[in-house]
C-alpha cells in the first residue's frame, strides 16, 4: 500500500464532501447566525472549514512553523455562499497540488503551530495533516451541518444519503 496515495485519495473524498456541505448554505443565509453564545457564527464556521481543508494543507506541507503571532494567519468569516465557494475552489486547487507534489520522505518532519515562543501544536507533518487537516476539518464540517439544520437548510449526504435525500424527504 502506498500511504501517500491513499492519503491523497482520502483528502480528495473528504474535500468533495466538504464542498457539498458548503454549497448547501442557502444564498440568503444569515451568516451572522449563531446557534449558541459559545459557538462560532455561521460565517465563521463556514470560513474555518474552508481554511482547514483549503489553506491548512499548504501551510502544513510547505512550512515547518506557522507563527500565529507574526500574522501568518488571518481568520476568514464568510459573508456569502458564492464568495465562500469561490475561495474554497481556488484554494483547494493549490492544496491538492501541494499534496500531490509533496515528497513522502518528509512526512515525519516536525511541524509546529506557535504563538510567538509558545508552541500550540507540534507533531510530524503526517500527524498534523491527519489530525489538524482531515479530522479537524471533518469535525467542523459536522458543526456546519448542525447549523444548516438549525436554519432549515437541506443537508447533503456525506457517507451515504442524508435524511433530506431519501425518497419522500
């Protein structure tokens, strides 16, 4: 088994599912909707999902350190579905190209997320990609799905049809 090729295939599957979820946000959605005071707004959770799937792969595979204090990251909050999808599609092309070109010999290289001198996250590029791109992205995609349900949007299937896609839904 070629683990690098398998990871590319998994990323392709999950990023396609993510695009379906992002596209399910109604054009007239209130991007300031917040399901709970401790939750992100709809615009921020959608934007964060885009960051994770379309921007974090590039940072993980092309950098050894991402320092949040030095301005290496600016949180994105979506304000429309159209611009959200445009950003996702544009950035995802870059992420897929970087992943395809990545030398598997460097999967065990160390990557860090820092805030100045404070290390927030550290691990091998493999561990960071699996945990902080794929698993973390899937987690936030599910949160986005919950928000979509709360605003009355239809939920697309992820690992099979959703209740909204079944006959009679």
